[in-house]
């Protein structure tokens, strides 16, 4: 075959298996990544484009239609408020397919698949009560900040994208070894400047973005109204007091608990953390007015605090100090045996909120009984009677009971 015929044949072959490398819309998509138009002739990109097209025709862009309807507008809205190209939405789709509980084999978590170390460096809290890598709003803002800093460091969006996958140190090493930042050189299948995963990663993100520029394809998979225009974020942020339960909020809003949990997968225990007076959770924006009208704080049952165990402290000591059964402390902290070392360990103590305020007196409210007050303060009926020996008969509204030492 002559060179002239070969030159004519290659574009036709690529067009047959993937897309037209001269398509203006697709060239514009590459421009948003700072990628030259010549990359549209990359055979591996065409292969991944064809593969992703087949996958999306079967399963769409996201894990489920419900997740797509909720999280694509949220992601698009937050990205639109930043300096990131709109196509960077497809990083999250490549990372997790919007699986809210997605965790990689390496321990990366959330829609943006942050590793714990990277997440903490971006200001995300990770402890026994929350994992903000799974906070859809905070993790998206963290990803935007991180990608923007990588763009500032490397000067090109496609380099920021590669660094997001393999790390800035690994990319710097690859650039030094290659002697260039040219994308075609860095991802050359015959060279080993970058890990194979990173070479495929940028092609996957770009392939999805190219697919999204095809209106006919979007219509076929019924994403045309979801991706073709800006959307308002359908998720509202509300602030709750410490120790509030997702179950109760779901009941207040008259919505399925599973739907609310899906929006708040960062709450490991299903409650807001005990070490913050006010903590954000997420509800559907359509439920915001209901929340404002119906939600009221209450004396929270099943509350807990953290206790850092000092040398010499035992379960018996903690049980007496907080007036909580040893069995409850053991169950909450999955302690295997009474003799298990506890020093310097933080234990969750299941108590009621009034205890945190060192409450000594309780003012009786209408309808309260001795038994209900005892239950509120984790006291046995005999204990509260012992603290109030002059009690006789039923409680009177406004009467003060001693409930602490």
C-alpha cells in the first residue's frame, strides 16, 4: 500500500470504529482539556470511545437513573461555579459511576475516589463518626480545589487530570523522563513514562466527554435533558445539632430513610458527630420548606460522647462515672473482653444529651412522670428516688428534681 493510500485509509478506519477526527464539536471538547486536535487520531482513544459507547448504551453514564438525576445536576452546578471545564464532570463518572458507597481495592472512597491521605490534605474530616470523602458536596468542592491547584502547578488541564490519577510526584518524574509535557508522548503505549492505568484514565475521561457531545447518542440513552444545559443543584444543606439521627429527619420529612442515607453516606453512625455543635447534612431541595416548618430539636435519646481513656481507668470506672451499663459501653465499642487494654483509646459512651450539660436539676414539664425523667437522664427509678427523698405522689409541672450530684 502506498504512503498516500495509507494516509487516506487511517482516518477512514478511525472514523469507522470511533468518530470523525475532524468533528468540530469534538475538537472543541479537546480544547477544554488543553489537548491538541491531533489527539483525536489516537487509536487507543477510539477504542475506549467505542467501548464506553457500548457500555453506556447498556447502563448509562451512572450507576443508576436515580443517582444520575440527583448527582449529575449537583456536580454540574458546583463545577459551573469554578474555573474547571464543565467536562470535568466525567472525572467523577469515571471514578465512581456515582456509586455513593464506592470504595476501591486501594481504599479510595466517595464520588471522587479520594484516598484518605489526599482527602485529609484537602480538608476532609475522616474519623470514627464521619468520612467526608463520602460527603458529596464537600468532596466535590475539595476535588475542584485540588484540580485547580494541579492546573496552576502544571499549566495544562490534561496534566492536572493525569496528576489527579497518579499523583503530582509521579507526573513530574514522567515529564522529566520524557523531556516534554506533550500528551501523545506521555501516553505513548510503546513508552513507560506513565502507568498504564493513568494512560487509560485520561482517555476514559476524554472518551466520555466526547460521547456527551453527541446529541443523538445522548437522546438514545435518555441523558439529553440531563447533560445539555445547566441545572440548579437539587440538594439543599441544612445544619443539625450534635447527635441528631438521620432516621428522625427522614420521619420528619416523610421520606424513605434509604433516600436520605444516600445523600448522607458520610455519617458513619447515622448521626451527626458529637464533637460539633452544628453539622451539615443534605436533603432534597424540594423538602427544604417541609424541614423549616416541621423540624424542631428535642432532647436527643441515644446520644453519646467520646472519652479518652486514661491510665488506670476501667470499664467499671467509666460505667459509674457516666451512669451507663458496662454492657452498653462494650457493645458500642465492640470490646472483645473485659481485660482488653483500653489506655489512650477513645471510647464512645452512650448517654443522653442532658448529661453533657452537667445538669443537676430538672424542671418538670407537663405530662412527665418520674419514670420518664429517670429514662431521660439514664437513671434507674430507684436512683432518682434516692436523689429526691421528699417526693410523694405524681409530679407537678414546674417542680424541680435533682438528677445530678
